[in-house]
C-alpha cells in the first residue's frame, strides 16, 4: 500500500510537471504589465503566471499562519 501511494504520487508529480512544461512552451509571447503608472519589463506570459503562482504559494501559508495565531490568541482571551 505504501509503495502504491509513492507510485501514484510520482505519477501525479510527473503529470504536473508535464502540464507546467506545456503551459510554458505554449505561452512565450512577451507582455509588459502596467500597474499604477509603472510599466514592468517585457516578460513571457508564462513567466509572469509562474512567478505569481510561486508568490501565492509562499504568502498564502504565511498569511494562514499569521491569521491562525491571531485567532488562537483571541480565543485564549475569551476563555
């Protein structure tokens, strides 16, 4: 059973990597983002999307930890 889980995880990871590779290869057009009058450098669409994904994967759990701690502290004050 343990080996089956490892094999399934390996297959899932391989499919995920292949999907990301296909996305990157299909989205090579360069774009420049404009935000509040600031224009960024021209980068491929895939790079911008992957960077946004990585930033979200980093800040999402950190935000969850921060909000979880503050709610635990609030619960302790109520008890």
